[in-house]
C-alpha cells in the first residue's frame, strides 16, 4: 500500500509545467461569491490547461478553478460527456 500512496502524492508531469506554480494558490480557490477572474487569467495563458481540465474532470474535483473552469462548469461538462456516451452507445 505504501507504493500506491506514494505514487498518488507525486506531482503529475503536466503539473510541473503549469502556470499556476508562478502565482499564489489562493487565487484558484476564491471565497463563495468571490471573483475567479485572476485564476482564469492565469489558466488562459497556460500550456497545460487541457491536461489540468481533464485531470479535474476525471477526478471529480469539487473545489477551485481547474483548467479555467469552476466546479459548476465541470459538472456541466461531465453531464454533456455522459449524454454523448449514451447517444453513441444507443
């Protein structure tokens, strides 16, 4: 079990190249009703934005801005993907 836990805590390759490493992490977790504009600005210029978003979608991240999206936006994207999979399977 130690190997699995240790591996999970290691940063993913894309995270090392993420622009968010250059700024304070608090901007990605605004207070309820607070602005996410600063975080989205950082994300908009990030070369690993797509990898970040995929990570958040696959891991059902519930808090913060990931890949330039809020949790509400990620929930919508997951629903849309699920609907597409259902239509394709039919």
